[in-house]
C-alpha cells in the first residue's frame, strides 16, 4: 500500500515536471510579444516626435521670415517658391542671444536636486532641451554622471517639460496628478 502511494506521488511530480518543461519550450510567451511591440511603438513615437519638432522649427522659421520682411511684395506667382529652412540663410541681421538662465528642473516629477544638477552638468538646462530628448538620448547624456533615476518617470519628462516650457503650469499640474493616479 505504501509503495502504491509513493508511486502515485512520484507520478504526479513527474507529470508536473513534464508539463513545466513542455510549457517552457513550446508555449509562446505573451509578455515577450508585448515587450517587443512596446519597444517598436516607442521607437515610432520617438521618430514622430523628432519629425514634429523639425516641422515646428521650420514653421517658426518661416513665420519669422514673413515677419522680418513684410515690405517685399510678390511680382508674380513664380516667386512663391518654398525653400527648405536647412538651406535658407537668416534674413535678420540681429544676432540671437541665448539666455544662460537655467530652468528649475526639479518642478518636474521624478527630478530631484541631484538629478537636476547632473542634467545641468550635461548641458540640459532648459525645459525645451529636455522636451526634445528621447529616452535613449537622455540615458546617453546621464550615463557619465552615475546617478540613478526611474526609467518610468523619465518617460514622462518630455511631456512635463513641454508643458513647463510653454508656461502651462495648470496643464503640468493636471498631468502630474494623472501620473500619480
């Protein structure tokens, strides 16, 4: 009787072991598919954000050109040629002076004083600069500082920095509250 119980228990254990091995080898892992899809969507998102920033820069440059030269009149429709801004020369002769005052990056969730100091040491001083960086670019810039930060909160910094750079403090507070929820 005790031999039968022992054989029965051994059979159950061997069955569980065979099932575990079968599942590990032959059943696809749904988490791996989701992780791959997430990485692909993040790359697409980064590419689209970069294209958006480039188009916005071209738009602002075109607006500046229109404002800078309103006295010029078009004599015929052939003069309506769009020149890409990367090849165009600036019309204004006034030099553009960049302010050196740094924004308070600690106003963004997930950035403390030490991390803000490391960002400033690596050239990230303004909200607009942080908004333009992808996660990979940010990781590269902060790699030398050996400072730890949450990758999950880092994903929200671009959106927070965009709102802060635009001066939309109410929108920033709303977004930060949504992140906490």
